């Protein structure tokens, strides 16, 4: 039975990602269902483009990006925590798989070998160096509250009532990070199904991230192994993940346009995210010490 | 089936025979006639040592046989044994040394003496033998690579620091003479400030001995094979000394303050190495910096294990010590592999400079795959070997705030943040190295005409890369082999659970995940539909620039990616921080104002 749960879970995740599809291509947000359908159909039928000097890494990048985020989606709980891979769904592994998926388009940019690609990739990787400690601190504060790094365990512990301050500070740190984060890597010079794979990976990554934030910070409604609770779980997941996605979209839209081509990676929002993440980690440590 | 005690004695005698053979080989290499022949087969000695180490680790017979030789100080013979820790280092270092000696056999007596001294230092079970064997190793290395005066002086100072640490560790006989046997030192562990001083001295000694390794700018300028020999020898030597002194002789986590010293030292090396790997522009320097970063990561994991052990968190200590041993394996192999790749590129593409490489993946596929395996040791992404070690360590860190109250919580948070920064720097550096070195269009005529290296070189690179890939896909195997070494570091935990071998999850999970990932990638490649030859050929999008003119067949340099453009934004981010730190030392108030201004101006 546990193995069968994976099918509706993955189907829901993929359906949500396909519904988000055109929003990833154009700008953060949601697009009409018909526009989505037309885009996926067009990309599926389109003939691939084959830029002259490209090699295997160029073709491998979309497959690697989509495969790693599919694995992450299979491990991240959506409406139930009773997934077959629950024993493997640890925060370091999910962070690693999502990071691999986000970096795979970089392989195609590197294969292009242009100055613009190098600058774009260097900008995002440099931001990643400054942002990874913030993510680690937030995840670490949650692991302390729950006494482990497994997503299911953290959700259960927080649902049972964990201190509010570290969770709130962690959420605010992630919000500050979302506001100053650069846009995802530009979709490289692919066409046809390879391009569809890139877009699907970006959309699925967003769905997995929203589901993960919903699981870790708002675990209410998350079902267990009992089939009876799945309906409510699906509804709760749709509401929570949708709200997180809307909030993330609003935050990235609220980003000042003048800051985008800024020559430096540092920003006041990043400083605020650092301070909030440190606060979340310390308050979680003290809350655990008091307990 | 041999009785474990008999087998341990046999293995020890074989190792002793290997050392004696190497000493004899060094003497024979003085003669001109057998020099070429002996030099050509010298690589078999470290390979044999690796097999012996693997036998000790696999069979778990470490430390069961002790041999006292009629050599050494008056009335005090040299004591030799192969415990789990020595066996693991024999195995990890043997493979890397064999690879280097196979590709560039130095037919000189110093090479055999170097190996003999190194293996004697791993087998030593008393302080005198350890120091004498280390001195012999260092003298041979200095002779072999023509070390400068500074390195020699640092090595002598390092040996002095280790002697001081041993003098503080050694209990006294009734007549007042120190008992230099390791077994006596273990029986009388040092606590308090004395224990912390011992660890500080041991770290200082290991750092001074490994000084050529910790200077990537200078190491990167050496001939790649020579640099690979230095790294293959000094990384395991330095890590062995740190683990033997802080983890075994001074009892891991026994003295307060010991763990903080190790953690601070490891974190500084990890961050410094990863940053150097990111900003360096030649492959040799990047490989040397990877060695420093992995060296630091292993020491950091050892420090985390000491923190956890000091607080009686047995599971966390075991996981962190396992991560440290896995990182020892990676640090022994990955930088050597990258330096050998650098040697291949210098021979085939004529340069190691990233700005003059590019486009080598289709021309040197075997070398590119080897470079990918080496880079994945530092870039901690699944399913690479670095990820397994980092996941083990990250799984233990949430225990740490239980230690030390408020200051402990702040220190642990800082450690987590630094670890995150170090991992991200490693990923950034390795992606830059692979992208600029092997992907993209070739930037010079020589790079465009490069061809794959000869078959023996490919075999050696493939062997090292295969072992690294195995550590990523099946880290359970390496952790299983590291079990006896883990028992040396955590004897109490080993006694309770009857040995420290990994659980089923460590065996199954990484293999399963790697298999699933590979299957999904293969499926998607199949679903892609368009075969490359059926696709629509086009010129690549040049980032908004027009096509290059015909007299620039390798592209317009102004539109091509180069090492500096890749790290431009990172350098801009570093500048305000560096300026603020520099001014902080001179004028604290002005520094604060300038730092704030630079931050907000961004």
C-alpha cells in the first residue's frame, strides 16, 4: 500500500508543476490553463535545435535537472507523510537534489561558453555561497526543534506543538531571501522536448520547494498512512502550497527593478536574512535547552 | 580460514617485509644497473601496502599482533603493529601513491626510502619509531622534490612539536624515564589543559610537516607529477598524525578545549582551500587547493566527532568520525587525481591555464570523466562522494547545541553557517573548473587539437576515478572498511556494539538513489525524441553578440567566458567585507561606518 501512495503523490506534484509551466517561462506567477496546455504541446512537437559546437553535456543538462527534481518530488511529502521513501527524505538529501537540479542548466550555459553565460552563472553561484548558510541555519533550527533531519519527523514534531519564535524567524529569513534572490538561471539555448524538460524542472522545483516549506512550517492537515485522511490532506496541501507559492511570487515581484543589474551580491535584504536565520537558530537552540 | 591472531601476525610480517624490501630497494637504486628496472616497478610496493591495509580493514584483525624489533634506542626496541587506523591509511594512501609512481616513476633511492619511512611511520606503535620514521620520510621527500630551506625548517619544527606532544603524553617509568609505547599513553589519557595543549601541539606539528601542501600557490607551480607525489604523501601523513594524536592517543574529546582547537583549524583550512580553488586560474593550483579544502574538511569532521564524544553523544560521534574517515579517503585520492589530470592537460593541451583550455570534453572524454570524479569529492552534490560525507556530518550537527550553553549554541550556529558557505564555495569552484576546462568551445588552437592520453595513463586515471565514484555510489563499502579505524577512535562505542560497521541504510540508500537518478536520466534522454543528427543544426546563441569574424576561428575573446568574468560578482561581494576587516584592525569606528556604507551602497 505504501508503494501505491507514491503514484497519486507524484501525479499531484507533476500536475501542479504543469499547471505552473508557462508562469515559469514568462515571469513569476500563474498562467491560464489553455496557455499552459498550448505551450507544453508546442514544445513536445517542436523539433530540437542543435547548436553547432555543443556536446553531450548540453544534452545531458535538461535530463539531469528534471531527474533530480523528480527524485526530490518523490521524497517530499505533499498530502501524506507515509511515502515509501520517508526513511530517506532527509533535509541534506533534499537540499542536495534541489541544488543539483537548479545547477544543471549551468552545464548548458558553460557549454555555450559565452561571457553573458559566465556572468549569469557566476552571479547566481556567488549568491548561492552567501545564501546557503542562511538555508542551513533555518534547516538546522528546524532539525533542533524536531531532534532529527527527516522531513516526516520534523513535520510530526512541529504539528505536535513546537516553539513559535524559531519557526517564525526562520520563515521570515526565507521570505527575505526570496525577496533578494536572483531569478533562476536563464533557460539555455535548447528547443523542443529538451526545453520542455528545463521548464518542467523549474516548475517542479518550485512546487517541491513550496510543498517543503508547507510541510516544515505549516504541517497542519498532513495525513498519515490512513486513507481516510488523504482527502483532507490533498485539500490542505493545495491551500498551503498555493499560499506559499503566491507569497513567494508576490515577494519576487516586489523586488525593486533597479536592483536587478546591481554589480554586487550584497543587499540589505540579505543582511536581514542572515540576522533572522541566526536568530532562528539561536532561539531554537535555547528552546531546546529549556526543554 | 585463518585464526585472526595468526592472520594479523602474517599481515604484519608481510608489511615488515615490504618495508625491508623497500630499504633494500633504496640501496639497490644506488647502483646504475637495476635503477631503471626497479624504478619501473616501484609502484607495486604501495599497491601491495594498499592490499595489506584492505585485508586488515576487511578482516578486522587490526592491532592483534605487536612486533618488537631489536632495533632502536638502547634497551628499547621499535614496536610495530597494524591497527585499524593504520590499516585504513595504508589502504587510502597506497592507491594514490601507486598511481603517481606508475605514471612518473622516480628511479632514485630517495623514492624507495620515502615509502619505507612512510610505512614505518604508519606501523609505528611507539613515539620514538614514529618520529624517526617521519624524519626519514621527510628527508627523502625533501631530497626527491628539492624542497626549499623554509620547508625544511618547518618540517624540523613540526617534528619538534610532535616530540613535545609525545613527551607530554608519555607516562613515566618508576625510574623516571618516559614510556614511549602508545599502549602506555592510551592507558593514561591526559585531561584538562594538558590534553588541549597536546592536541594543539599535534595540530601544529602536522600543519608544519604538511606545509608544502597548505601553500597551493607554490605547490601549483611545481611540475604536476611532483606536486601529486607531495600531495599523495603529505595529505595522509598530516591526517594520520591528527587522528592518531587527537583521536587515539589523547582520547577523542577527553580534554575540554581540544575539540574547539580542531574545529577552528579544520574550518579555516576548509574555507581557505575552497576560496583558493574558486579564485585560482591554473589547474595545478586548483587541484592543490582542493587538497587543502578536503584536508580541512576531514579535520573539521574529526573536531565535530570530538565535540560529540566529549558530550557523550555516542551516535553523533560515530557519524562524525565516519565522515572524517570517508573524507580521509577522498582527500587522499581526489587532489592526486586532479593533479594527474593537470599533468595530462599540460602534455596534451600544452597548458594548465583555465583561460587557454576549454572544449576538451569531446577530445579527452576519459580525462574529462576523471576530472568530474575528482571534482565531485569537493562539490558535495548527490550522488558524488563528497555528498555522502557531508550528509553524515550534517546529520550530527543538530546535537551540538546541547554542549556549552549559550556560547556553545552560538558556536554551533557559526559552525553550521561556515559549513554551508564552505560547501557552496566548493560547488562553485568545481563547476567553474569543469566548465572552463572541459566544456564550451576550445579557446586556443592547441586545445582544439588535443587528443586523449596513452592507455596506461587512462587506466590509472580511470582506477582513481572509479574508486571515487564507488565512494559516492556505495559509501557503505568504504565505511565498512573504516569500521576497525572507527573502533580505534571510539573504543568505548565499539566495545558496546561489538564493532562499528555501517547499518543497512548506509549500504542501500546511496546506491538506490544513484541508480534511480541514472535510470531517470537515461529514460529522459530516450524520451527526448530527437536524435542529434535529426535535430535542426544552428549556430549557438552568442549572448547577444554577432558571429565572430572569419579571422577569429576560436571566437572573439571579448565574447568568450573567462575565469575572471565567472568570479567577478564574488570578488565584488568580498571587497566590502575585506575592506571592513582590514580597517577594523586599525580604526574600529571608521571601519564600522565604512562597512555600513559599502553594504548599503550595494
